[in-house]
């Protein structure tokens, strides 16, 4: 039973557990760094959990805290928006990433959310995922076996997946989703988010150029940190925003520019 599992010990989620579209956050829950049932997760738990990937405090905070901002529909009156911009500029700037329901708190009155709330389309979750369906196709949380198989098969040498392999796969996914999803939205900030994801995989599990296929399989297919395969988090210095964004910009450049298939514009996530 999960109550007997030690923190850091892996266990696949039960059918009653909640999970998100994000394999990194799911892995933290599967290892007990977040509540294993995926419910009532606090921002501080997610922030401290990011240390398992070797992220620096700044980058960990950027990933953890904005999603705990309350989510509101965009039909907010102009006066309220103007006042929020003046009085709470950072919160207002990051409000688009918020996924927490208004007033959502746990039994102790601490702001929290459930992992399945991360499936909210257009906040952080986006179309053209490498392993999930688009929201318009129904289930954007469950990893799809055929997409994971495509990801593992994208390796050009059968041993590692490099930056060109990732970019080639994303391009093929984009072309496929243009056919399968009439409501496809993959431009601007969405593209930057997707490129940042690839950069994170390469930096966290690899050397920034390539990552072992067996690590990718453990992470995406099993939802676990690939410690059994020999991986350990970086120890020399934590991964920061500048280092990650430099690689994400390189991925974006390889992915293409307007008029070359995948629409790309400069945006910062």
C-alpha cells in the first residue's frame, strides 16, 4: 500500500489516483515527493520537489508557483484588470498560467490544487504534445502508448535521442495534428513552452545534446525517475533559467520559422 512506501520510492499510480499531462509532475507524485493520490498538492511541495530534477531555486519557483494562481475566465472587466496590473503586477503577468479554482484550499486553509487540474487547456498544457492527445481530441492526460513508441523510435542511433531527433518528431507531430485537430493551436508562447520542455529533457536527463533512450522510456512510459538505469540529478550546479532558455531558443530555431512549417514567434515562458 502507498502508506507503507518511503518518500522517493516509486509506485505506479492506482486507478483512483489523479495525474496531470506533465510527466515530470507525475513522476514526483509516483515517487512520493507530492501526494501520491494527486490531491491537495501545495505549491511548496511542488517547489521543493523540483530539486529532484536538479533545478535551481529560480527555475523551480517559475515552474511551481504560477500554476497556483487562481484561474479566472478572461471575461474580467477592464477596471478590475487595470487595478490588478497596478497593485499586483507579477500576479497579473502570470495569471494566464493559473489553474487553481477560486478559493481552493486544503483542510488547513492552504492553497492547493489537484494534479488533473493541470489539464486546463491553454494555461500550460498545449497541443502537439509528444506523448498526449490534444485537448480537443478528448483525453489530454493519459500517455498514449503509440506516441511513446514513436518517441522511443525517433532515436537515430537506437541508443540516444538527440536534439535533432526531438525536433524531427515534433515537426511530424505538428503535421499529424494539423490533420487530426481542426482546432489546433501551436504558435507563440505554446511553441516556446514546447521547446522549453525539450530543453529540460536534454538538460535534466542528458548532457544538453542527447539523452539515453532508456532514460526517456523510464520517464515517459513508466512515469519514474530513471535511477535504476543509472541516472542521478546533476551535482555540479543547478539548472537555471538562462541555461535552459538558451537551449530552448536553439530548439526553436531548429523547429522552424514562420513560413517554414511550424509557426514560431519570440516569446518567453
